[in-house]
C-alpha cells in the first residue's frame, strides 16, 4: 500500500510516533525517525523497522529549532530521494496541577510551546514543497486536552489547542 513511499515522523522513537512508524513500515513505507533525547529508543525503533524489511534513518533534531528541522528534512530527502508523509508526533509536557499557576514557570511554558506548536509548524514548513511535489500528506498528532482545556498542565492544553489551530490554518 505504501511501497516506495517515505515517511518522516517527529518524535518517532517512542510512544505514538514509534507505533506509527512501525505501522507505516508494515504497510511498505521507508521511515525517517526523528528524536531529540531518546537515542536508545530511536535505535531500537530503527532495528524494529528494518526487521520489517524497510529502510530506516534516524535523525536527532530539536523540532523547535528551525535550522535543525530544515537540515533533517534535507537529509531525509537526500537519503530517500523523496518524502511523501509527515507525521508530527513530537511532544513534551511538564506535569503541573492547573491550580498551581506559580509552579508553571516561563521555561516550562516556552519549552512546551516550542516543541508542541512551533515544532509542528517548523516541520510542516520544512517539507511543504516536497510534499506538494509528491502529493503527500501531513498528520499532526494533538490531544483531547487541546479541546477540553484539561491535561498535564495549562501550557500543555494550550499548546495542543494551538496545534489544532495550526492544522486548520494549513489545511
């Protein structure tokens, strides 16, 4: 079904990103696994994807940093000669009870927004021209917290609401 296609998955070494990569590989896609901190998990994901008979490249990049994302996208296209699918799965949070406003520090807010919102936009922008060329697809993973306003912290819920809005704006 996805034979000959290539998917880039931000946050692809763990959790939903890992599961998505394994599923797309099982359907025939080659996979680029982006990770930021979880090198061992990314390496294991690469091994598991290759065991399915697919090619897999791992790439460390902080999706909140545009230059790193653009370099990752360029490396993926150079390696596989195409990019057909982007899955934005990278995400972070800090568990801070919502009534404890003073516990939500600026650095928490900024890092959550950086990965969960700016990271989505950076990845979409970096691959947009290639995906248009290939008539590709983008899947942005968000959270029910972006709709309900509930979750691990106010910043997390706000970031997921913003990611939903970015998705609608890009559609």
